[in-house]
C-alpha cells in the first residue's frame, strides 16, 4: 500500500474508532474495558491498512499497470528528467524528527525529575513512585500511584507517544492520549478512594490538594485540568454489566474497516481466488502501445507535466471508461483522453481461460521540446 493511502486509511480508522468510543463508551464506568478498547483501536488502526484481505473478500478483479510515457512537443520519444520536487515527504520526516526529539527531551526531563524531585511531588513512571512523604493523605496518594505502577500505565503512555512520532500531523492521536490518561486516573481513583473512607472524602482530597505535577509522560496524582472530570466520575453510578454488550459492536466495526481498507488496497489489483492469468495487451505489446501514444498525442498546452488516465479493456478488446485520475490542465486532459479513446482494440485479459474485463492506468507526460536534452 502506498504511504499516503496508508496514512489516509489509518486516520479514517482512528476517527471511526474514536467516535465509537465518544458516543457509546466514554460515560461507562468499565474503565479497564475502555482502556483495552482504546489501546486496541490504536493498534488495529496502525496494522489494518497494511493487511490485504482481498484473498478473503470478494472484490472487483481487475489489474492496474502503472507506466509513464513522455510526449514531447516535436512528437519524438525522449527520456525526460523529472524536475518536480515533492515536498510532502520532506515536511513529514522533519515533523517526525522534531517530534522524536521532543519525546527524548521529555524522557530526559522525567529522569531528571525522578533523581531530583521537587517538594510536594506526587507522580509515578514505570515502576517508580515519587511521593513527598510530608504530603497530607499520603496513604491515599500512595494507593493511587500503586495502581499506575501495577497496571503498567506507563506502557500505554509510551506506546501512544511512539505512535505520535509518526502520526504527529493527526490531531486524533492527541485525543487518544488525553482519553487514556483520563482512564488511568479513573482506575487509580477508584482504588484509592477505598483508603479515605468514602468517595466524597476522596473527592475532597483531590479538590484540596495543590502540589507539584509530574511530567507529561508520568502518571500524576494532581492534574488540575482533569480535576473536574475525575470528581464527576467518582460520583457516577456504576454501569450495569449488561451494558458490556456495547464492546461487542466493535467487532463488526473492525470488519467494516477491513473491507474498506482491502478495497482501497486491492482496487484494480487482481485478488481473491480468481486471479487474472494473463493481463490485457496492446497489439504488439506495451512497446507498441508506447509508440502509438507518442505518435498520436500532441503537445496542446504550454504547461508541462503528467496526466494520469485510467481506462478499461472490455472482453471484446475495446477501450472504455476513460477517466482522468490526475489532471494537468483542461487541454492536456482532453488530449490524453482523445488518444486513449482512439486506441485500437486490445487482446483482453484471461481469467481461468475466459476473457475478462481489466483496468489500466497510464501516466502521459507532456513536456516541451527544450526539455528533451535535460
């Protein structure tokens, strides 16, 4: 799968799974289930677009051939050096390096904070707790941080930070991170409330505490931005177990995403059990088709560049469904379609000995005469 297509479908998957969580699961008190769901949704969204399910799902059985032909104003075949520079990969990798550098700085900050904790600190990272012994309600705070340590909440944070390095441009990653950290606090609060006598009393502990917060990578007892939601969740009535049925709905959701990703990955690609045995061919082969295009096409615009055209070869060899996939300008687009429409009949593709329809995509590169020798 192409890189851009991968990021597109992984982002779509992240969005759908997160919307599902916000609409159906966020208000439930099944904190551990919500944690598992968000982590699973994150991992599935990263992996699902990489898997080709076309062998399991019946999809259109057509074949795509990518080629680029150069049409010079003088009508001669020539090798043209590409002058365009794609900035997207450069911008993306700059973002990756910048985000990775920030992560390393945060980890360094955590290490420093653990070695030289400030007065009033109360946080945990991995299996280490940093709690000021002089804090009031030390027992409840210690119980709170114990949950973070025993349930390995730091692993969740590190996982999503690593994903964020490569998906720095996607705001949904920040939403996943925020939701997971809130769930971590719900889980720890639920346990720690038992050490203060009542949930109301523990809510007062949260409300009255005012001490140093840890790094963004740590699990922090005091977090003013989460204070209100944590206190509200403490007062919420426990969800009935029958409401667990909601989590079963994510299975058809995964199936839907698998179908969508497979369709994009295998669109115009032979897949499934009935693969195309022999691709359609132009009379005389692809070299003859190249010569036909260069002989027939004209340079009709002052603009240089490529027109991507897709078309279908029918069972009788006729070329149909000519469409511009990537446009250059109106004149060049029309010229590219005209040339494809005038194409002689092809030898149709064969599947299990029978003639079948198949699809092609051709890039026609329109260049000016002065670029021939570059």
